[in-house]
């Protein structure tokens, strides 16, 4: 856009200053709401990623060949050592832990209950699983432990068990025979969610191998420093782990999460879309009024030879100026709000009664609104995009001005 | 006669359709040569503005032939007509119609910018304002200028690019006698200096007085196309069908050329 035309467009904003101010305020408010909504949406994804990862799934899990299809717990990794080496070569890895799993029956006295028994590395496990950090009674497993067990309070209640009680664990061995072993309860976990408390039943990994008769590692759980790098690290690991071993993300492991997150994402987008539509209609209305007010002027400009396309660009430039000012104002107000919500978090535990279990994970209902460099391009896109779209109709309306009106009106 | 700028033959223009159809022009024949200073007169509703709009490529004729600066208006697209106006035709309006948010020089520059002029456009705009005695007021906003000054800026805007044809619709209607005289005098000088063709639609004897040729339209047709030597505007204007003509008897300025 040429120089005088640019001055024309920008100075035209001052013709009806109050209307321009209202349009700028509308754009700014839309921008703030869109920023908060987007930050909230991204923060909610982070909450689910955190919940999934720290409930034992990890951000990534290396699983044996075929495990993805049938989740057969008797399968073992092709080469656990090589997988560990590949994982440790990744810079964003925060914690790694191996596990094995088996379906088991626990019996104490006359009481019996079915559980998923998990063999763990007592040293590494607490770094990747926050469930086992909520020890209510006793202690967690120690490196030198053997024949010890930590279980959730829901299981302990079902069995009527307490610390130092002996429990009989029975599993199906490699040849279909029943294998038994006695374990002593050293710790009881109480997370606040009965569902989560029913999922914790851990023994040292070497005891698990002795009980099931199956050596090797069933899975390796990987926790990353930044959950947003999940897919990138997955892609890197997919080519470096032992051939045949598979890399799954926390979303793959928790399909319920994935569906729920998509649903949330769609509803957030709908709400954001409604907000933007309201802003869009407000700006369109203000711009149309501005164009209608200057209909004679546009007719004269057309009579002087201004093309319709130039007129469209003039109106769009005018709108763009409003968008830039509105966007800057929106960022000036919205960015501190988003930063504040990112720092303190939005705590919904008052509404939800503390942590809750969802999809096999313990969800801590605190959403830390996402804050990052994305706010600048996002707010700019919202402010400028919405303003430009809103101004398309007024601009084309101006461009359709009949120049013959100029002389008639001028009479 | 010099090279022909406007050639109209059997030119008609109708508005509306069916029973509502109104014929604004009913077969106008008119030729205008290069460098003419022509006044188009006639009572209200006689078709002056419609004819000006057609010649200015603002509208397309219903029937008949209209060639302006070698281009047949009826065959041009909207974009082609806009280009013709931009490159070859200047407009002066009764109500000045300057852009209020721009200064005097920016108003002139705006049109030059649309024509694609680069760095030289400011100098051209200033030169044009200077020709009209407005160089000192170049940086004033439009609302800081008097009516006469605004109309001179409008003339500067219309003539800065030296178009071949300048159309002026009632250019003096909002001006007092002195400003009207000054404006007509300056436009006469521009015509002499740059060879532009001026076509005015007017009710004003002060404009008619300066015109080299007077064409009278009545009921959409050319009723008269001549001027007798020494004939005063008031002798021409009231002669038409007893219509009442606006405008005072002009006082003669010694500096205003005829």
C-alpha cells in the first residue's frame, strides 16, 4: 500500500474515535479470551499428560513385539539393555524404569482378590510413579528387599490386611501350572482415589521373575522433562530401540485420555470460535458503519479512478491498523493474565473433591494454563485474522460503490 | 477543429425499466475538440449531469455512440472505465469532495499516487497547488481552508496529472462571486498552459461568461450549440423556454480574461 493511501487509511480511524475505540476494545477482549482459552486448553492437555505419565505409564513406554495388539503380560522385550542404551541417549529423558506385570490372586486368610501384580525396580520406580509416593503406612520397597510388597489401601481393605501381614500371591506359570509365593506387606499407599488405590500392588522385579518363572523385562517406562517432546522422542526411539520392540506414547496407552482430550479440545474450539464470531461481528458492524458513512467519499475516489481492489486494500489496511492496536492491547492485558494462571494454576480440587482417577491414572485437578512464545503469534493471528475477515464484507461493499453516485450526490 | 476529445452521436440514457423508465438523454449529438472551454447549460433535469457522467466514463450509455479520447465508452468494462478516468480525465465537483483526513497536498498526491507516480509526485502536487496559488496552504487540513480554497485544491487534484479532459459539475455553485471569478480565471489559465479540455455543467452565468462555447440541453437533447460574439450569459440563459436561471449579473473583473 502506497504512502498517502496508508495515511488515509490510518487517519480514517480517528474520524469516529469512539467507534474505533470500541472496535479496538472488542478485538482486545476477543484476543484475551482466546489467549486464556487456548492456554487453558493446552494446560489441560499438560494436566492429562502429567496424570498419565506420573501414574506409572510414563510419557513413553517401550513394549515387547505384539504387546500393542493384545497387551499380553507374558511377553518380554527383545533386548532390554539395548533399549535402555537408546533411551539414555535421548537428551530430554528425565527418568527410566523397567517393569513386569502379571495377573495374580492375593489371598490372606479367607479373603481373596484379583490384582495386577507389578514387578518394579524399587530405586527407579518412585521417580516415575507418584502413586507410590503417597505411602500412607509403612514404607516403600527398598533396593535390597526380597519377598516384600506394597499395595494400595483399597486392596488392603478388601483383604483386611495391614503392615507386616503375609499375603499369598498366586499366578499362572509358563507351563500353565499355578505358582505361589508369600509376600510381606511393607507399605500401604493411599492416593485419595479408590480406583487408583486398587491399582497399586508392587513387588521387587527379581521376586516377580521368581514367582512367574519368566525372566526379562516386560516394559520400560520413560518420563521426559517436557511432555510436548513426546512424539519427537518417540520417533527418535522407534529407530534406535532393539528391532521388534515397540514405542508407545502415553496417549496410546490411555485411549480414554485421548478421546477425552479430543472431546475437550473440540468443545474448547467451539467456545473460542463463538467468542471470535462475536468479536468478528462487532468489528464487521463497526467497519460497515465506517464504510457506509463514507459512501460518498468512496464514490468520489472511484470517480477519480481508484480501482475496487485498491479500495478493498484501503479498508483492509484501516481494519489491520485497528487489529494491530487491538491485538497489542489484548496482549498487554492477556499475557500477564495467562502468565499468572500458568504460575499459580487453576485449582479445581474444591469442585472435584481432590484428586480423581480417570482412565487408570490419578488426575490432580490443577490446570496450569500454558504460557510460552506461542502467545505472541497466536494473539497476533487472532487479532489480525479476525479483523481482516470481519472487514472483508465492508471492504467489498466499498469496492462496489457506483461512481455515478458521486456526481449525483455532489449536485 | 483540433483533435476530437468527445464524439457523441444519438446518445441516449435511460434509468429504470418498464413503466418506471425515465429517459435522461434522448439522442445527443455532440463533438468536443481538444482544448475547448465548454459550458453545458440547461434547466434542472435537462440531462447535464447524466451527460457529464457518461463523458466521464462513470456510466455506460443505453444506446448511441460515445467516444471519449478514442475509447468507445459503451464497450469498456468497469475496470477499463476506471483506468480511463484515472489516466485521462479529471473531475471537479460542486461540493469539492476532498478527503478531510488528508492535507491539501496529500489530496493532490493521492490521485498521483493512484496513477503510479513515485518520488516525483510530491513535487508535482506542489507545482499544481502553486499554479492555483495554494502553495502556502499545502500542509493545511481541508477543514482549515475556505470554500474557495477547497475548490482550488479540488481543481489542483483534477489537473495535477495534466489530464486531457477535465469535467466540472457546477464548480462555482458553492462559491461567492469573487471566488467564482478567481476559479474560472485559474482554470482558463490551466487550459491555456497545458492544453486541457474543460467541460462544465452549470447554471451559473459567471461560468458561462468565461466559456468559449455554450451547449444548451433541454429535455435530454441539445437545444442550442453556439455563442454569438458579444452575447452575454444572461442573454443565453433566460432564452430557454422561460426557465428561471440562477445567478447574479456578473461584475466584470479587469484581470479575468475572456
